[in-house]
C-alpha cells in the first residue's frame, strides 16, 4: 500500500462530474486518510442530503499540484486535470489503465461500489474510519446497487459493516429525500401505459423516473420501463432481462444517436421502441 505514504502537498480530493454518494464518500475517505482539501462537483440530490446529514463543509485549495479522483473511469468525468493524478476506481473498465502517462497512477479493483474497495484498503492498513465515512459508504452501497436491487451477499455483508447503529430508514431518507415534486409526479403516473410487461410514459424529470423504477417496477410486474424526456429516451430493464432487451434494441436503426447506459439521446419515437420490446 505505497500510496498511503504519499506526502505531496497540497493535495485536493475530487469527485467526478455531477458527484454521487460513492464519489463523495471517496473524497470524505481521502480527506480523512491523507488530509488535504476537497472539491465536490455539482452534487446530486442524494449527495446533497448526505452532506447535510453529516454536516460536511468543503475546504477549497487556493492551489494544488496533486489531485485524488474517486469513482472516475473516464477522462471526460474529470472536472480538472492537474500536474499529478491519482485515481481510485471500481468500474469494470477504466480507460486510465491504458494511458501511458507518468502523471497518472491508478488504484483499481472491480467491485459493486468504490466504498467496498476503500474499506478493504483501510482494513489492510489498520485505519479506523469515522462514523461519517462509514455512513457515506453505506449510502454509496445503496445507490450503486440500484437501491439494493442488484445487491448480492457480498454487498449486504459490507453494508452491515458500514451501518453500525444506523437504521436503513435513515439511509433511505438520504437517498430519496427531496426527489419528488408530488404534483408533477402524479401527472407522470397518469401518463404511464402498459404493453405486455413493459411500462412506458413521459416523465417530467429523471428523479421521478428512477423513483418509479425503485418503488413500482416490481409491484407492477414490469420487466422493462421506458421513459421519455426532453433529451430523449431512457430504457431501464431488470438485470435478468438486460441481454434480451438490448438485443431487441439493436434491431432498431439508431445510428447517429448517442447511447449510454440505456439512455438514447435525441431519439424520442417511443412507439418504434415498443414495436420491438412488446413482441
């Protein structure tokens, strides 16, 4: 664990663009282990709730030469690029591993959440983590496993280590608090339609779509949820049906449209998708 001997100053700990709880938890861990300052880029609602819950106050650097990035797998997710870069990541693929650049060092292990990898590092190094870091790790596990839908025994084991005396109810409040504008959400629900085991409709924002997925997808026996937004279409499917769903989507002519993690930017013809998904 040679990186624990890093003494370069000043150090800044940085989230990826549009910080989520896993990236923020990494920054919190880094500040506690190495010291230094921090930069939390445009945190999402769950991250803002977590920041408020633990009373985190960001400490900015006037200047820095070394930056630790957390939960970053691509250059495009970095809000800055300083003289020296150290990356901690857990994604299956990380493009930094293929870069031949002496300024970059990568610590990578494939896990469901970065929090699990950082916890392992701390355990090996004999570092006792604060309750604030652990509750942030617990929140990261919940969000990185799609509200525990994709969690396996390993993730649940780590979650039990992170929770300590906290209750899951408190984590749910952090993850879900403030995400729903109820009047708009009721309008969204009124627009939901069904085609076999596919739920689809127009959503006013992504938080409403994800809340529908988190709370109603299984109750309504939906294998796939298709949401249409101003920017395009989001196709969300159960893990057990991912290959089947995306095989059907490949049959549709989508050249020229940017696609990422089920999102199809600029494409809005939801009925073309349904012709394939509802076969």
